[in-house]
C-alpha cells in the first residue's frame, strides 16, 4: 500500500515572510562568506550535513555577486525548521567597497505519512489534542533562532537594527 503525506508549513518571521538587511561598506561578500556557515551552524546547533551552500556566483568583470545558503534543524520525527539566506550585490574589484542586500526566510514544516483515512483521522485528533502545543513551542524556539541569526549577521557587518541603512566604511 502506497503511503500518502500530510504536509504543512508556517512562516517563522512574525508579520512578514523575510528579514531584509542592506549593507554598504568594505568587502560585503567576504564578510558574509567567512561567517555565515559558523553563525548558522552554531546558532542552530547543527552539524555540517544540515548546512548547504547552494550557490555562490562572482563576476570578475564587474564585481557583482550572488549567493544562497540553506540549512535545516530537525525538531522531532515530524517537524523541522528550514532556513534560507540569499544575498546579492556588487563590490569594487580594486578596493572591495560595495553594497549588498541579504534576505533571510524560514519556515517550520511538519510532514506526516499515513496509509489510510483512519490513520489520517488519528493524526488530526492527536495533533488537535496534544501535538499542536508541542509544535507551537518548536515554532517559538525556531523563531528565536532566526532572530539570533539576524543579529549575529548584523554584528558581523557592523549594522545596528536602528541604523540598518547607514553606510559603513570600516573593514
């Protein structure tokens, strides 16, 4: 008998679907590339197989770049956290000054496999009676992780939350 899947996702960032960070200053791509894996892995307390460097592109003719990283944190047998960080921008090939936009998105995802409608009904009863409270606690914990990652990236770039669009020329 073939199993079927119930799957539902929720955004972890309250009131929006992404966190956006803008940066102007010295070596934007280098600062993010040197620190992003450590920030995400330490914050989520995950090992390297759960962190993926999906894409890094650098144009050596004009200094434009883009990059994408993804990670997941297992919660329990049904639920996990997914986070995606994307950045793009441009920096001078001579002095490395430039700009960068960075976006963080994160979801909590629950997948349950079942073979027939009785199992599906049992899951919904269990979820309504017990599991949804546990999932809510995971959601709150994962949301805190996302905001901690945001803060650590801002610290690495030298950007406070109040002055996120401020120009930073320090290296």
